[in-house]
């Protein structure tokens, strides 16, 4: 596949800008996504190749502009929905419910 | 790209809400145990990181027999120090020498040796690094403040889901009398990715 993830050699991506003293996670939700990935992976819901392929199927513009752990969120959510562990309606419903509560 | 910071913040809020929703549903369904989740995150935030890889490098600098094992069977030699596991199942160590400098990338995604280096920094997973290091490694090195003599060969290794690379940096001059613990403090994360070199004696340092 030569999708947008196949970045090696591409021009025009700009400077690298390494961040000094970078934290392991940049937001609480990134920490949660990492933990959920490990536990659902260990639970046998998907394998590494399926996970990577789910990232590679992201919309290319979304892939390039989103933070890294959003790729993981997208892949994990897609695979858990595909396997029937979650439904889109459940997720939407829970988001609407949580939005009304304080974080 | 979103036009304003407000757009970005709104999107990030939406992502955070989505994550909370998925987390609560998975816990409710018994598919994820909160205690296991917390333990995993804590392990990768506090226990597993470049200090592990630095011990491997320092041992290789001080123990020629270990270095020989590390270069011929990295996975086995690293396991001697206890740094095995997920995303470190098949390791290759590439040695920097006076004539060769090695760099590591994962052009397709983010493959990285977790047991020795921890989770990768954002720049390692970013489009600019992945795109450029394979066609302009010296330009990338300059951006990291490393300027190599033109006659030094630069080799760039592309990691994959099965195989992960670790760079064995050159031991800095003036460190002959130092023990492994003191040497490990000179070994930065970037030196083991190849976007840096080991710190000079007396300097120490991160990243």
C-alpha cells in the first residue's frame, strides 16, 4: 500500500521541532488510549497487524492533522466496533451522557 | 487544518470525551479492568524508558564479551539485563564507529524498541521526521544539533512491526576511568535513536 502513512522520502512536511523535556503523554486522554490499547490488545480483540492496517485506512487528511494517539483511538474504536464489542450508537449515547456531567 | 486554536481545542475536547465514553463502556462490559489499566500506564510512565537502554550501552562499553553478544544476538544479550517484552521481541543493535553513524526511523508508523527506550517521543512518530530522515539524514541531524564530518557514512534503518533497532553510540573520549553507572548517565535517548551522540564526560544529559 502506498497510502498517506507511507511517508518515507516525501517532501514538504516541514521542520521536526523536537520538544525539550517531552512528557510521555501530552494529555490525560492520551494516557487512557494507551492503557486501553494494551488491555484490549492483550484481551485478544485484535492483533498488531490489524491495528496498524486500521490506522492506514484513516482518511489521509485526518491522518496528517491528528495527534498520534488519535490514530490509536481511531484504530481501536474501528476494530472494537467491527468485532461487536461496542456499537456506534452506544458510543454516541455515552458521549452525550458524559457531556452533561462534569469531567 | 483547523483555522484557529479554538477549533483545535474543540476537536481535542471531543476526542477526550470520546475516549472517556469508550473507557467507561469497556469497563462496564468487563472488557477492561481499571486496575490493570492504571498499572500499565504507570509502568510506561515511570519504569520503562531510555534509562534501560542506557544500561545496555554502558555495559557494552565496559564489557567486550557482552558487546560481542549484543552485536550478534541483541535480543538475547538485552534479555540478560531483563529488558525484554512487548515491542522488543526481535532486536538488532547497530554500532556507531569512527567511520559510520546509524539512525533509526519507522517510515510507516511508529515502531520503536519499547523495553529499552520506552514509548517514542512525538517527533519520532511525526510526518516530518519519517519523511525526511531517509532522504536528508544530515539535514535532520543538523536540526538536532549534530554535524558529522562529510566523510562519515550515515546509515538509516527502517524499523518494522517485527524488528526494532537500537543504536550503540560511540563511547565519548575522556571516559576511560568511568564505571558503567557513570557511563549510563551519558547515554541519551537520542543517541540510541541516532539523532544524537552520547554526551561528553562531565556533561550528562537528556534527552
